[in-house]
C-alpha cells in the first residue's frame, strides 16, 4: 500500500475487556497498547517495518510520551487512532496521535522515538530512507488538525 503524504493515518481498534479497570473504563496504561499498534501500522503504511530495520542493529525506544485523557472509553468501544508526524530530527522523531470514538476525541498526545545503535548503546542517525519518508509527512501536520475533533 502506498501512503498519501497529505492524508492522516487512522488505525481502527476496539477496547477489549482486558483493557478496562475496575471502573469499567479503559485503564490509562492500556490505551498505549492501542497507540503503539497504530504506530507500528503507520510505519508499515509508509513502507517501513521496525522488524526489518532492527535486523541492522538498530532499535527504537520511546523516550517521551504524553497523553491528555479527554473522555472515557469503555469495553467494546470502537476507536480510531490517528497518527501524524510532528517532527523529524537527526536521530529521533515525534508522532502525534488522537484517539477518537466516532467524532469525539477521547485522548490526544505524542510520542518521541529515538533510533538507538544497540551495540554502542547510543543514539544513531535515522536511516536516510526512513527520515525522508517521515519528513515528507511533516507538512501534513497542522495544529488545526486537532481542531477537527470535538473534545
């Protein structure tokens, strides 16, 4: 599948019973499983698989994660996780995400991911092809994007 640089990526998922806490709502940490699934599918959508890149001795730890919870999600809710590229640096990139149930935004945030040389245990420049694919999508991100959802 070829990704359209101007179109946001949306991954659909469903809140599972095991994602919920005693209140019947999604547990705050379990939301990140859905966000991470969306991130991995986004990477495939732009033509990259972490698994393939990691064969070259690189890994991609998350070094910063923030999330604003705006509305509750419950068991069996269908959610869409929108992923956009916010920033691409020399050895890291930041993805923004919005978790929505229909048109209502339930959470929004961002994750910063660093390219790590596993042998040296130090940051490493992003592979050129990956950096290019990510950078191509930065202009698609605009603060008004978040305004398209209701909170």
